[in-house]
């Protein structure tokens, strides 16, 4: 399964102080995503765009709109696609057949690995 993650959306879904260190919160999420057995593609944007690569996670560094980068990646990924975002506008732009879950679904999966 290809797992395409709207990183900013997932990071912003829990009020844990991420706004004080967006890049740090992004790096912590990427480390956790690397534990999954899925093919993980993580779209990062803004202040978090310069985070370090993490083995097991393919980073897409959005130079403009993170939503546009997500849509472009979704269109090019083969096989079953699961997109993680709570953004309704983005959901409407995804390819037909993509399964969409909110951040809670992904965070629950990651919490179960801890």
C-alpha cells in the first residue's frame, strides 16, 4: 500500500506545542512513519520543508502549495493509495479510488507501534 501523508495536517492535529518548533515536530513524525511497513510518501511544506531525510520515508518538499504537491504525488503513485489528511478541499481533488483517512487514524496506528 502507498501511504501519502499530509504532514502539516497530521502534525497540526494534536495541540502538543508543535507551533513552537514545526521542523522538530515534523522530524518526530517522520521518525515514527519510518516504523510502518507501508510505502510512505510524506509531503512537507513551509518551515518544515528543510527537515532531514529519514530512511524508509520518501520526502516530497513542496516548493509552493502543499495541497498541490499532494495532488500531484497522488496522481503518480501506482497501486492502492491511502491519503492521510483532514483537509476537505484536498480530499475533493484526489484521484478516484484513493482511500482517505484523517490524522487520528494514522496517529492511532503509530501509537500502537510504540
